[in-house]
C-alpha cells in the first residue's frame, strides 16, 4: 500500500475476499456511519471483475482508458447516492 494524505491506497488487485471496499462497508455498518462512495478504476474490463467490485460494495466501475464524460457521470451518480443516504 502507498499512503497519500493519511489515506492508504492498494497498489495491487485484491481478491474479492480481501477487498478493501468490504472493510470500509463493515466499518460503516459497525459505526452506523454514512456510506462512502467508492468507485473502481481498473484496466481489467471483464464482467467478472465488474461483478466482483460491485459485490464487494463498490458503487461504480470504470475502465481505463477513462474519458471525462464517464468519470463525470460516475462521480455525479456517487454524489447523488451519498446525498440520498
């Protein structure tokens, strides 16, 4: 993992079993905290990868190369979901 501004970011793909999103969702549930929007950004465009990320608790799945329109739409959707929660 690498640290930036106090946050930890994984540097390798994670298996569904040890997916960081699962840990975040567990902490949110335990602390009754609001849902944190989580988007996957990956070069792996397979259906299995998408399903794994979403089943791990992510809110969206973006594939590289990324264009601004898809990023904007995903961020807008996450913001709406976070506000509704």
